[in-house]
C-alpha cells in the first residue's frame, strides 16, 4: 500500500502527498572509497536536562556517539566538533573536547585515523583578543588538548583572528606558529562568511582572488604540516581554481554543499575529497554513491547523488548558518534520535514550510531510511504547528 500523508500548503491547507518511499540500497560493510570522505557530524541534545538552552549545552552522549559509530560503519571519517555540531552556535570548547574524547574512545585503532577534530579559538571571545599572540595561544591550547587525546586536527577558522588581523602577513605569521605545534599534518578550513558572518575578510582580504593568494602562500610555506584544505564557499568554480593550484600531496576537501557531486567526481585535472555537513543526513546514500564511484560506476554515483542536491540546497539555504536545523530534522525523521530538539533551541530557526519541503525532497532522494516511521514523525511535528489531528 502506498504511503500518504497530508501536508500543509503555503496557506496551511491540507494537500495529500503520496510518498515515493524507496530508500537507497546500501551494501553491507566493508565500504571502500577512492576518495577520502569525512562527514561533519551533529550532536544529539538531551531534551530532559534541567539546563537553560541558551546558557549550557546539554548533550545526549550515548545518542551522539552512536551516530558517529553509524558514520564510521558506513565507511566515513568523522569531522568532529565542527560547525555541524553547532560549534560556536551552542557547543562550547569544553563540551567539544569531551565530545572528541568520547568519539575517539569508541573507535578502534584503524577508525581513530579517520577521526579529525576541529580546533579553533572559540574559548577566546573575539572582543578579548588583543593581538596575534592571543590567537596563537588560544589555538595552541586546543591543539595540545586534542593531541593529548591522540586525535588528529582540523584547524578551524578563527573569529578572533579575523578581528585582530590587519593583513595577509598577519595570517601567515599566526598559521606558521600554529602549524608548527601540530604533531601530524592537519586539515585547514576556509569557512565562508555565508556560514559565519564573523569570518568576513578571512585571510586578510575581501576579494576571493586576494584571499586565495594569501591562503595558498600559507600552504606553500607550511606544506609538510598540511594534509589538505576544506573550502566552504558554496562556489564550485572557486574551489576548482584553488584545487588546481595546490601542491602535490595537498588534498582539496570540498565543503561545497551545493555542488559536491561534480566536485568529488572531479575532472581530468584533479578531484576533490570530501568534508561535508550534508554527508550527515544523507550518509547512507553518500556511502552507496562513493562505493559505486570507487568501482568505476560513475553513472550509479551520479544517479544516487543527483536527487540529494535539491535537498542539500534547501538545508543550506540562506541564512546558511542555520543549516544544522535541517541536518537534525533528518536525523529525527530517520530515528537516530527520539526528538527534534537542538542545542540552543536551534530547531526553531527554520519555518514550518521549510520542514515540509525538506520532508518531500528527502523522500524523493531516497534518504528516508524507514519511510513509514518518517511519515509518522512528520505528522507529529506538524501537530506542534497546529496542523492535523
């Protein structure tokens, strides 16, 4: 029997929607890819903790670690404690460090090599940064803490650095000192202002062309310490320009949640690896697609991923910094958490029509892994908005 659900239109009137209800098929492990693929994973909030959501994060550690086990089992690396986990938007540094430790503790030796943790300066309020040395010290504290756990590092962009730096030379000075602290090559992160407006002008320039030269200079001067760079500008052409100029052995990790299929597939001059927030809600489909690509079946790769792009473009629509709401919404629909509650109450940062469209696009993309459960949970959510029984 076909699955149907009444969904509200733009005026709140009921429209009968017949679900496609065909999840993407995923082969059993092991999952082998010919691209390095990290999923930036969200955290599961604890809705019953007696804490004010605006003050202190309350995390369901069991649910959070279980979700990471799922990603590892699907063949992904885990990009831990980054923006998908609401870093800087609800997840503070002390919680991020505990999260990194719990994830590493839950992994075997081989899996630990696929877990990189975001380090930054978020325990230093930008207003309290008086100069570049303050930024270097803040980075150093987090790097030391993660490396003490045996973790690998993703060097996140710093709001404090964006505030105090005055030129590309300032960025070069800070990154040289910070990268010297790393015991293994790190992944750099260029996060665009659409994700975090406080990072406007990063690398000491407003124009992409100038910022690119600054970032490439940092990489060239510190190549032994750089595994790769994640670029999150939602612009495929800019990523390709940079990818073609990276030195041998330095990976481009796409963070482009609008254009990831073609960037990962690549061209005759190179490919992008992946470090993506969208791989959290579409993990099963992405695993199947990457496995097909590794087997040389580019048609299957494109066929699986193409329907996920409209969903991703909706999740990451402007204001992009609230994309985590869509990520966690899909986790709720798919049964990876029993509630739709987020750190800082971020579940309220998108309107009801957004969730209706996300539900339909997720169904069309085959990423609702148990369509009947997803339908029932969608009905429960809509009742909160006064729609339905």
